[in-house]
């Protein structure tokens, strides 16, 4: 991704989201299922105020399914519905409309009681760069309305994209920033490809990944890089040196680091979740995370 968030950009993005919020009934907060905390905008609560929200855990195909279920439970204890999605394949997409209807049920019933005609639900997608906003939009609308991988352009007049006759989606998603100035969050975001590689050293990300996989997913990691039980006891630098050698990269640790990070990102080392549900007790959740 090419966006660098400077204060000016952030303020503009925030203004744009605030402006668009007026037109919608519900916000679809798109987050990366591998990073259910780190891929959120830390100020989202403040920005969207009390607007109803549906949390969408995207790229669930790349995440640890056990963790995804735990996160769904976690969010439900916070009063939110969180659906697990694979926007690329469309898995989970069908639940979006019924879940939104359920969230807005009381409001819609009140409107009905006042004799108002039932309108399609109006929604906007909000998420950090590269989380899959365009992919989801294209899936929902079933045509290529937003080019995936594209950068958000200049705000046009509000355009609504019809999703059947029950949902209308704002044509430009809200793009907000993650809290990448936090070093650990920055490494996690980098490992999933959410922030520019040049913001951090690749070997730092690779060493972080080796540590993480040794702790949580040692088996799938050891298998992929043919590391024996003994080799898995070595420290992370020695493991990186071994992987480099085993891949035939001689002493090119930079190349090995890049390969490792790319393979992890693309799911070749198996599904994984970097933010661990059990480490986030209820009271930790909120605007200061
Ligand atoms: N594996 C997997 N990849 C996905 C999924 N959703 C999106 N992607 C991929 O993630 C990358 C980013 O997707 P985009 O839809 O461009 O993301 P975006 O949020 O619109 O990105 P920006 O324009 O940078 O804000 C693309 O390569 C997509 O194919 C998913 O559910 N699973």
C-alpha cells in the first residue's frame, strides 16, 4: 500500500467519514480477522458516535478459525455482532443483510409504527487500508464497482449501490488509519501486509514472525521450513539463518526474510491470528487500544 498517514490526511479522512455518516443507518466496520484489535481505528468509537455497527472479520480464510470464533464471542460480550467473512470467495456475505436488519430492528419497527414506509438499509463500509473494502463492495454489488487495490479518490456526490432491494451501500468506503505508531501493532500490521514494507525493516518483521509462530503455531511453521524439534529450540536469529540456508539463499538473510514474510502473508504457513482473543479481557477493549 502507498498511503502514508500524516495528520492532514487523518483529519481529512475523519472529516469525510463524519460527513458520510449522516446518510447511513449502519456502519460496516471491516477488520482483518488476523488482527481483530490492531486493524481497527483506535478512534472509531469517537468518530462514529452511537451509529449502529456491524463488525465484519474479513480474510477469515487466512485466520485461525478457533481464534475467530473466540473473537466473535468477545465482540458479542461487547454488544456487537461480528461476522466472519471471506470477501474474495463470498463466504459469509449472505449473513450481512439479516444481521443488519436484526441490529436495526427496533428502530425500523418504530418507523413502521409511525406509518413510515420501509426503506432499504443504508450502510457504509469503514476500514483501514488493504483490509478488503473494495473486494467486499464488489462482492456485495456483484460487479466491479470498485477496483481492488485502488486508492480512494476524490469524494464525489453520494452514490448508492443497490444490494438487492434491502440494502444500499455508499459507493466510497470510509478509509481510516490503524494505530501503527505502536511498535508491536506496526509489526503485526506489516506481517499481514496492511502497511508499507519500507516502514519497518523486513528482517525485523521476519524475526517477529519467527518468534510468534514458535509460540503459537510451531507445528505448521516447523513443517513448512523443515525445522526439526531441536532446530525449533534455537533462537530466532539462528532459525532465520537456518531457513536461509535450507532455501539455498546462502547468506542472503534479506531475501529469506522477504520470502518468509510473503509466505506467511499469503497463508502458505497456514492460518494464524496475531491478536490473541484470550489476551484481551473485556475492559481492555475501547478507544485507547
Ligand atoms: N485471502 C483473502 N484476501 C482478501 C479478502 N478480501 C480481500 N482480499 C485481498 O486483500 C487485498 C486488498 O483488498 P482491497 O479490496 O483492495 O482492500 P481495500 O480495503 O479496498 O484497500 P485500499 O484501497 O488500500 O483501502 C486484495 O489483494 C484482495 O484480493 C479475503 O477475504 N481473503
